[in-house]
C-alpha cells in the first residue's frame, strides 16, 4: 500500500515503506522521473545563478543529488537557534561541501515573546514558522548572492505549494524570489527509493524519532501536535529526542520544567 499524503500518513506507514524499499522494491516509474527532474533542472538553471535550498531532509537530499547531476552544486541551509542538538550533530557529519548557512536567530527569548508559535495547532500558525525561518532565509540568500532560481524539494504528496496553477513547478513570488520544485510530482516511495538505492544513502536518523516522518526537519518548537495530543505530549516527545532542550526551555516555560 502506498504511503498517504503527509498530513494523513502514520509513522508506521512510512516505516513500512522504508522496509519494503530496503528489501529491494524500486518503483517502476523512477528512472523516467529521474530523467524528467534532471531535464527540468537543466532547463530552469542553464546559464543562471542557481542553488539548492537544502534542509538535510529526504526531499532536499534527493533534490541536491539530482541538481549535482544536472550541474548545480551550490547549496545553502536556513537554521534558527531552536534546532535539535542531535540534528546539529548529524549536520556536522553530513554537511555537503561548500554548504552556506543562513541563520534567522529565533531563540528561546523570541519564543517567549511569541508564545502562540510554540507547538502550533493550526495550519496558519504552522505556516508562519516557514515564513519566519525558511522563507526569510531563502529571500536573504537570493538577494545577497544575486540568485536567479532556488531549487527546493517541495512535493505535491507532502501537500507543498509549488505554484498557483495546477501542475506548476516553478514560480516567482511578490518579492521576486524564484522557487522551483523539480521533484514536485514524485511519490513518497520514489523519493525513498532514490535515496536508498540510487544514492546508496541511509535514511537520516531524525526520521526515526517520535513521529519523525510526520514532523520532518526544522525548529523543535514548530512541532505540531497529532490527533489528540496535548502540549505536554509535545514536551514528552522532545524529552525523548533531546532532554537538554527542556532544561533550557524550563527557564521560560513552566510545563517544560514539569516534564523534567
């Protein structure tokens, strides 16, 4: 059974897909999808200043590898000051050559002053995290380095926006930033198969954290509760991943102290 869209898929569905692919399954349409994605990148980026907005997640790992195949090697990552320590440690050992880091500096004091941003319960607040971190960092990099196009790992199966018109994979926003999504039409299984078989790369460890495939990468404070979960459940999940976060956050959030 195929993994459902990200908003509906469970961690168990994802783990089942990983196990199936590790056992040798490779989607039959993958070779065609690879050729099309590489062709798109070459078309969009030929003679232009292009880079991959890289997060370390499965989709950006695949997009970065395809971009290198197409001749685009430049990458950058946007980080806040609210990242998981184990993710930062993983990043130190898995940083692509020449990776540029854009920091947006949201920290615990910022979070204290923006309490509604902690563990967002609705899509609008969750979207504000992307505006405050990823979009802000991408916009700064695009302007500072006089870019023409940014390549992203956005996909329709993840519910990601890739353009206003159906089927659109490249668009320019009101600030003049051009974002392109060469793997927009890929399934979850195709991304995993390319990562595991074609790249011979392991699935990053943070996907095996509690609800790892559902939550993905990004600041710990943007972790969104699942069905029936409370803020206390969020602190408990974070304690399982990185208890040092609770020690620091406890200065500002009493529920973090209680969880410890």
